[in-house]
């Protein structure tokens, strides 16, 4: 069920991207498998450049992403690309990588088909404003918490205070080492 949902979603994006279907069409009949343990998604490519369900033990290309790399997804698909292990047909892997990196969903365009251009533009603008407000509120909250725990309830140590403490302890350690040497010299004279 997850595979069919993912394929349907990708094909929905491909429907609005003829450039992507043109790039994939030469690989018709080929298969790829995306592995994010424990999940695996097998994709076939049809003659029109759309994806289809492919359950094969010998895919033409295998793309494996370590589970530990998932937090990088917040940086977008390009952030993940360095961690993907690719094996198999390099041309197919290159085409898939290019298409999946560049494929974007245009929510405003999809919504405009249902409610019209102007209403979709205003709705998406409202959602963007709301998301920006949430992002700014979260950032303000984090800054206020950092200030509170750094100034009001000093649980956190500021970087410059920690660096000053480190320098002071280094100087104290060096002074103590010199004092010990002097004491040993004085003791050895006796």
C-alpha cells in the first residue's frame, strides 16, 4: 500500500513535468529499487516516463540511504544526495537522481485547478504567512529561552564566559607547573 501511494504521488508530480517524463522515457522497462531499511520501494519505468510498481530481485539500479541520514532531509533532497549509495546502471541512476532532485510539487497550481487562480494564490499566500509566523514564533521562543537560562537562571554558560574560564585555567595550570619546578629546584639545593 505504501509503495502504491508513493508511486501515485510521484506519477502525479510527473504529470505536471513533461521534461522529467522525457528524461525517464528512454529507460522504459528498467527497474530501480530505493532502500531505506526496513523499507524498500521498487519502481519500474513505463514507455511514457511514468513509474510503475516493480517487484524484482535484480533491479537495474539500487539506491540505498542509511537511516541515520534522514535528519538531513530537512535541508532538501540535495542534502541527502551525498549519503546515497548507488549500485548498478550509472545512466539510469543519473536520470533518476536528476529527476527526483528537480521534481517539485506546485501546490498553488494544483489548488488553482479546483478553486481558481486568484483564490489559490490568496490561499497559498495565507498559508505561507502562517508558516512564516510559526517559524518566527518558534525562533523567538528559542531565543527567549536561551536568554532566560543564560541570564535569569544561569543554567547555560555563554561561549565567551566559557572561553574566558578556559584561558584562566590554562594560565593557572601553567603558573602552577612553573611554581612546582621552582619548589623542586629549591628542595634539590638543600
